[in-house]
């Protein structure tokens, strides 16, 4: 990559990582409900899952999708269905009651890694990174460089959403406010599905 190409790629990685989407909506919600530190494994799982996906796309999955576009469509539909389920789970989460059942645990590292393979936005980010910014005849080293650079930019971006949610935790301590926030985040998660499904 030339310096200009690297700059453009870093900007692409930053914009796609920091803008709202399923991962960031879920991380903000996790920050509110569980705090920043308990949400860190989720954030790291998002970035590592993205890294693995970029490598996978660069090493051949892109060719599979070009030859069998129905496979990509199937992944998008399955991912959208799972996101609807997650939105319902988020919307139905409230503050823990004294003496009541323990709150659900945050999405962990491996759950977040696996979730990336059902997240339509992550697929588009990975495919875009390879098709637009990889050299014409990429080598393994090129794929690793692209994946690692994207990951280094992605980690602070997604972590910022968890941190932002954590800062809201005290002001959302009341049951009614927390339920409203969770429902708004569930709605944002549902809205984040639409742009990727119509592409």
C-alpha cells in the first residue's frame, strides 16, 4: 500500500468501526447494564472476530460469495433473524430486583467472536476491506497486514461505545429509565439491520 492508500484504508476502518451498527448498539447496552470492564471481553471478541473474518474473506471466502451469491444472502437473512432475537432480549431486560433472579451475563469473548459470522455489517466491512484495499494479487502477508491494521483501529472504536454506555449507567439506575434505554437500544439494533439488508 502507498501512504495515500493506507490513509484511505485507515479512514475506512475508522468510519465503519465507529458508526452505529449491531455491535456498537449491543456494546453500548452492555456498558449500561454491566459496566465497561465486564463489557471488555465482548469488545475484544468483536475486534478479533472481525480480524478472523477479514482473513477468511481474503483467503477465499470472497470467491465463494462471487460464485454462489445465494450463500451470502442466506448469511444476511440468518444474521438479521438473530439480530431480531437479540433486540427482543435487550428490550425485555430491566434492572435487577432485590432478592430476584440474577441479571443475565454480558456477551463474552467467544460469543462476540462467533456473532461476527452472523452480523451482516461485519461481513460488508470485511468484504469491502479486501475488495477495495487489498492488492491485485494479494499474498498472505498482505491479508495479515490488512486484518491487523483494521483490528487495531476497531478495538478503541467499539470499546468507546461500551465506555459511553458505562458512563450512562448511574443516570439509568432507575428501573423505568433503564427499561426505556434498553428498548431504545433494541430499536437502534433493529434499525441497524435495514441498511445492510437492502444492499
